[in-house]
C-alpha cells in the first residue's frame, strides 16, 4: 500500500470491493461456502460510507446462504436491513432483487409477488430505472407462472422498453420471458422474433451463456413445432456449451435438453434423459432450488411413463404437485406439453389437491 500511496481506509475499501466481486464470481461457479465467506469479509471491510458495495455483498451473502440451506435466515436478514433503510434507497433496491430471486428459487410465488410489487413501487418512487426493469422482470415471471399471460407480457415489455437503462441480465431475461409468453399463446412468429432478439443481444454482449440460453429457447420453439431433429441439435449445442451452475436463470439449457430427450421417446433418449434428470434433481435438492425440483420431478414422471412405469410416474408427479401447490405453479406443468395433462387427470382422481390440479388442467384448455 505504501508503494501505491494508498492509506489504510482506502485499502480496506478496495479489499472489500475485491472480496465482494469474488463472492459474486464464486456464486456462479457454485462455490457457495467460499462465496459466503468472501461476502462476510466484504461486509466487514466496507463501511456505511459505501452502501452500494455493502448491499452487493449482502445480496450475494443471502444467495449463497440460500443455496446452503439457510434460506430463512437469508430472507430475514434482507428484510431486516430493508426495514431500516429509506424506502427509495439504492441499497434497498439491491436487496429487493435478492429477495425476489430467493422467493422464486424456493417456489414461494405469493411472497415473490408481494416483494416484486414493493420493489417496483419503491423503484418508481426513487426514479431508478435499472431497479424498475428488474422489478418488472420479476413480476413478469410471477404472472407467467400463474398463467396470467397478458400481465406477464406487459411486465416483460415494460422492462424491455427500459433497455437503455436496464442491466443486461434483466433485459435479456425479459426478452426470454416475452418469447415464452408468445409460445404459450401460440404466436410462433412473434416468439421467433423475440428469440432472435435474445440471440442478437447475446452476441453484442459477447456472452456464451446468454447465447446458449437463446439456442435453448429456439430448441423449445422447434419442439413446439414438432421438429425434433432440429430441436435435438439446438438443445445439444446449448447444453454442451454451458456448465452446471445456479438455477436462477429463466432458461436452463440442461432442462431443455432433457425435454427434447423425453420427447424423442426412444430407449436411448429416455436412458439419457433419466441420467440427466437424476443429476439435475440432485443438484436442485442440494442447492435448495425448489422451483426447479418441481420441473425435474414432472419431467421424471414423463420419462417413467414413457418407459412403462406408470405407478412410479404418478408418484413422481404427486411429489411435484405437492411442492408446487403452495406457490400455485401452473406453467411449470403446462409447458411440459399435453402428455403431462393425461397423467394429471389420472392423478386428480386420487389426489389430496384436486382443486389445484384442476386449475393446472384448465390452463391446458386455454392453449
């Protein structure tokens, strides 16, 4: 520090920023224990004079803590910090985004909806368009999952219209969300346009991860069109170019790859799907991503049914429904296609949640 003429306070600040960035990088590498430790070091070294850096460290501390099974402690700490902050502070905005991601990962969609509403209201009050775009994106995900497609489209388009102020992730994720809305409404040309926009943005950002997500979305469109060969190639390319990591992305290439393998329904593809889904379920369970556990369990049900294991298939589907019911998830099931509806109909006869399953089945009829 003497050679660089940096005093002790500035040195602490720089180390705090460095540790905060390390924590962020380690989260996306799946190194949650190390990331948690770096986040704690960052918060200890950054004083109240650097609220943005401290809020970033706290946000990633919470995400790491959630992945390690400490989700309740993480959300409590975020809420407690927000309560003592001015409603329109940039620190509070940062933490609301973390709350939204944790509630979504935990499949707590009613809590996500409330946090997203507060996030958007305070972002508008503070005139912080970057936070506004993230809030619209989070609310778009809620409305999409609940099959409120027009509201979802409004939120995703609102985030996209803030493109010159939005963070690149909220913009790209909102473009993905809009593509999913178009797919759900059967507007395949509009979906293709939105997917093309995600691909162009990924190229401009020079992001291999975002490009893989775009290819994965394209595979879903091809699957919807019944073009299994092209869907197979696109999903394989997308999956091969990404590594397993946190499941907070809206589009996960590994899950789309599994969907294509199940749709091919050959003995070989079903065997590959089984292995991939077992791996994904273990990861989702170990990192407490309940939203993705539900999707994987439903896909496993389809795989088992295609292999003739009807009883096991219904058991897996029942697990998925039990996990999904508190959050009132709908599109997670509907997006897996009409084959799942037949199994849901059968499950509804003996289920403890017939009204909830009937809600999911009703969404199929609006396709």
